[in-house]
C-alpha cells in the first residue's frame, strides 16, 4: 500500500476549464520589450488573487498563470516576498506559461497582501509545504512540480528542499541564497551597503514600483550620512523608517548567535536528489553561496548544472536574461517534460572574462591542467619592494610595505559584488592612487594567462593597534594602464600587539583571461566602504563604535597571492 503523498506524486490526467482573464497590462507591456527569447507556444491566462492557506492558516495571496490550451502541463512554484507584479509577473508568470507551464506566483507570509507576519527565513519551509498540499487539490495540477526564482526566491526553494515533496522533480536556483548570516556578515564583517539595500527592497518592493523607487531614492540621498554615523546602529531609520529585522541583523555578527537559528537551509543540498540547476554571475553578491551549493550537491551525488555569466546580482536578470531564461527553460523541460533536447553537453558553463567568450567545463572548479606534472593546486605570486609582483618566493618575512588606514576617511569601495548600480568591473585607477592602498604589479605577460577557480590571499600582517581589516583584490591592468577589478575579499585581523599575524583572505572565484601585454595586479587596503562597515580601530563592534582610531598596517614579504594552479595556465 502506498502513502497518500506518494500517490499524489504520480502524474495524473487533468480535466479543467481555464477561467477568462488576461495577465495585467503592465506585465504584457514589459513582455513585449524583451528580445532574443524563444517564441511563445501558448496564449496565457491569468487567475489572480487566490487565497492559499499558509502553515498557520494565514491566507497567502497567489496568482495562477497558465497556457490557454487544452492539455496537461507541469507546474512551477514561485514564492516571493517582493510582490507579484512587475518584474515577477512577466518574467515568471507570462514567459513560462507561454512555454507550457502552470505558474503559481505567491506572496510570502506578511507581504504583498498575504496574511500573517513576515519573519524572514523562518516560515518558508512550512509555508512551501502547505502550498504544495493546496496544489494537490487543484484540478489543473498533474502531479509534476518544479521551482524557480532568484535571491530570496532561491532561499524559499532550499527551504522546501529540506523535506522535498515527492511531486518536486526539478529546481532552478538563480543567484539564490541559503545562508542569511553569510550574506550579511561573510568574513566576519558587516556587508553594510547591501544590508541597507535589502532593507529598502524588503520594505517597499512588495508594495509596488513607485514605493520601491521612493525608498531607493531616499536611501541614496542619505547613504553617506547613514554609513558614517556614530554609532551606526539604527542610523538607517532616517531613510528606511523602522525595520526591526534589520536592527537585529546588524546587531548579531556571530554566526553561532541564537538569532540565526533556523535561517540557514544549506543542509538541504547535502542529501538532495532533485535535479537542480544553479545560476550566478562573477560579480553576484551570492556567487560564493552558489559555488558552495554546487559543491554540496556534487558531493551528495545530485544531478546539477552550473551557469556563471559576466553579471552582477541584478544584471543577470537584465542584460543576461536571454541566457538565464534559456538555461531555465532547458532544465525544466528536461526534468518536467521529458524533453532533454535543449540541455548543454557539459555540467558547467562559465563566461571567461577578459576574453568575452563562454567555456564549457566538466566540473567546477576545473581540475588542474594535465600538461602540468604534478599539477600544482595553486600558483603563488609574491610582493616585492617597489610595488612589483613576482613568482620568485621570498627568503624571509621582513616588513615590506605599510599604510595608514583612517576610519574617519575610510578607503572607498569601487565596483565588485554589490547590489548597487555601481557593482561589477570598474576602473580602479583613482582608488589605487590613494595612500591607503598598496598595489603590487607583475610584468607584462608574453602570452595569455587563464585563471579559473578560487583565488586566495595569504597574508602576514602586523598593526600598531591590533584591530584592523584587510581587503585584497585581483586586478587586470591593460596595456594603457587601466586597472580593472576581477575578484576580491575581506577578512578581519586581530593581532597580539604589534606581533605579525597570518590571515587568509578568500577572494571568491573567477574565470578570467589576462591577455598578452596585460599585467596581474594585487591590491591591498584596510577596507572598502560603504560596501563593508568600516573598522573603527578600537576593538568595538562596528555598529556601536563612537570613537575612531587610525591604524598602521604593515605587509610582510612572505605574503602571497594564490591563483588556481591548474587553470592558471597559458592556453
């Protein structure tokens, strides 16, 4: 005898008469502006304002998009705290219904008109399961379910996957998170600007585009005043109003704090057997979480695929949307419709920066180049006097260069993985002219050099106060001297007095070609503000500090920039 859940998972034939109703005009107008997308297969119908019971009985407002064609179609579940209008309605409701899917677009509890209170991260697993229970009763549901969506919409997918219903046959997590603490405090330092932007978006977007634009403009006007306030705690109220969850996020930097209990759903990947496609960009704020998800799925033996483009968190759904949508569609058709014809031949596809080409790979990170025997795990580059970078290892760990970091005039952030419009690759020339930024530059390359994989800085550093942060960045310097950021990272530094200390700075991952004539540059500073909250230099928590103390940071000669060895080879 089979269980009711298992019976429900079996495909079934549906008999259902679609109700009248077209998608909203604003969504249809946005759909009409997109190019390079596959032609539609079906006209789309819209059934708005359905009330789906949450786990606590609160009504979750839900819109249903469907192909206005007779037949059985699989269902996609999209759960969002950002509302159900533009851009979600055209991007998911209309586009996927055109291609032959029922799409259930639902506002999370306490957002977009749904009942109950929005408690970030903590109710999504239960409410997702409750929604699937409701789906089982719908006459148009044929028992085959997939999920899709970006950012927090990825988090809700991982939450459902903690105990996946038997109907769930495929997932597509686009630039999605699984660990809330890691988003706000990765590396042990508050990601200040992103936290404020999330506060504005979470507060306003589910109310519509006009409130979102107003909230964003208010934040931009007050950003400098907020990020330089002393103390930092609650300074955001002047632009965002009361945002209790943001107060709590900023006040709890420790991952082991009980506040974060139940907010990480990454363990789902450790035992998942639902085919899962992952999408991110090299300058996506959640790229490292995506790479972690991929590794965990691979170790679990789960069928997975990875696409990494030249995108930020938002540009993946703007300039990159044709590639992202094609990846979505191929994966969902393969696993929900038994149509693998659109799948690419390799598990991984990455965009190669500096060359503007795509590369298909069997895995990520790629294995070391077989031509190297034995293949090194990394290639080390070392700083030398005069700002040079060499592959020749130093003979000692003597002090090499120093700079003064002043939190009253913090080193600014330029580009990189941010939610702001300033994200991505940027000209670092003005930044590198500052006295609080060290640069070490290699010789012009005689042939191209490919770097594919995780990049790391291994530093020996001393300070005169014992309290500092260290920001490390890999840059590509072209023949005209323009320095462009490739990848980077930051780590806190706590040194016993003035004694040197060793610190490892994970600098994320990349796939980048340094062209012949270009040079590798290693950039080192004491922060990147307001991307990261500035270190006050006093040992106080950044959100509570009222006093600021400059610190002198000294780099020692045995520090090294570690590039992935197998892929850090000449093609």
